[in-house]
C-alpha cells in the first residue's frame, strides 16, 4: 500500500525510529536524505537529496517537508528513496511508494 501525498498541500515525509539493530539503540545523529522520483524515473526538482533533519527529543525520527508547490501529477505513484548514514558503517536505504491525491472533505 502506498503512502499518500496530498496535491497542493505541504506534506511531511518521515523515517521513524531509526535503530542500530546490533545495540538496539536509537540513532539520533544520522545524515538522512530523501529523493522523490516520478513515475517516469525522473527526480522531482526540489526533492533531490533533500535533508531530513533529526526530530529533537525523538527516538530516531527524521522528517522532511514536501512543499505545496511541488510539480506533481494527481493519481500517480511516485517513489521516495530514503538514505541514511549513521556513521561507523551504519547505513540504511529504503523506498516508499507515494500516491499523489487531491484532498477531499
């Protein structure tokens, strides 16, 4: 199931609870980025290696703001590619399908 990005709205993308699986401790000092890729495989301008800062006082949470002015097409599936580097060989990569929809009441 895809996550939802609402067209013409600010949206938050989150990497929640990043942990070192060896020590079972949260990683609160990683470098995390996201790139949003359109259905044709083209990077979306404004979301290429966008920083995802650590959420203060959280347990390994990182977020980025996808602004309302992004040039996205409704009813299409985009791919968010998230990369994290926690130092000391701690790397993480994941892909999230994101469907763009118009918000309805």
